[in-house]
C-alpha cells in the first residue's frame, strides 16, 4: 500500500463531520445504534455526545479532532487490517489514530460485542 506523506496529509485535512454520517450509516445499516457508535468514539477519544456534536458543527479536521482527544491507554491494542493497512505498522501517528477509529466502527458494524471492541 502507498503510505506517502500525501496520503497522511489528505487524512489530516479531512473534516470529521464529512465522515461521521458514513460511520452512522454503516453501523445503523447493520443494526447497531448511533448511541453505540458514540460509546466507541468516547472510549477512543474521551469525547462525550455534546463534544462530538460540537466538533461536527465546528467542522474540525481529523488533525484537530485527534489533537484535542485524550486517546484511551488501550488504543494500542487495536490491531488488524483496515482499508488495506495493517494498523500496528502505520508510522504516521495521526493516520494510525484515524485508522483506530475506522477499525472500531468496522468492528461495531460487524456485530462484535461492545466489551471486546472497547478492549476492556
């Protein structure tokens, strides 16, 4: 896979609010809820429902989204392949964090138990 600085820059400049509806649609299509999605986002970032909504309204980039997040200490336990990339091998910290979120959303949509998704 092509893991260039251009790719990392593109991810950094993506607006969270533009991706969020896709996360919601993906999990709801598979019978999960927006509330469960928020639970997963809060576990990873520390952002509660009010903060998530504020970040959507502010149209923050993923760079700012993760810059202000308090990443869960067990986030490093999120491993595997997402979008063709092995998460634990991604060198750019921000790109890795975005892929953490993508992987959690993917696991939620695939019906994995919340307890396992949250790596408790």
